C-alpha cells in the first residue's frame, strides 16, 4: 500500500467515525468542509432532506476577487471562504450549525475557515 493511500484511508476512517455522531437538520445544518490541494469548498447541508442550503469555494469569482493575487490554497483564502459562507447563511436566517471537518485535522486552513465563520456570525 502506498503512503498516500494509507493517509486517505486514515482520513476516511476519521470521517466515518465523526459522521456517525453528527447530523445536520433544517434548524442546525451541517457545515461540511472539503480541502483539495488547490482549493477549499464548504457547504451547509440539511441531512434530513439531503439538500445543500448554502455553499462557497475558492472557485467563486467574488471570493477570487477578495483573495487577490494570493494563492487559493492558503489560510487567508480559507478565511475569506468562511466569511462568505457565514454571510450567505445569515442572509438565509441560519445562525446555528454543526461543524463537520470531514476527517481533516482542526488545524491550518480548517481552523482559519471555522474561526472566520464564527466571526461572520455562525454559532457552532
């Protein structure tokens, strides 16, 4: 087994363990984070109906404009995405959420995104 496969397998194991315990509802949706090597994506999901209520990523033009010439894969980009998602959620009347880090360590980009979402008005 390659080291990368082992790393992905460990993340999947952590992800399944966390997802057994948390579930998003219409009143308290799940904030799911996906981190690729080049971008970061977040969604607010109502697991009862299987609907995405709000989403943001570093691929959106408004967010790329705010990031400027900086890389889309660094901590400042993650913070901008977190603030953008929080603004969309508050606009839709969503204040309380459940945070799903998707098996990633609460560190670096994930931490910055969560703190920016908190600063934007979301309660975890």
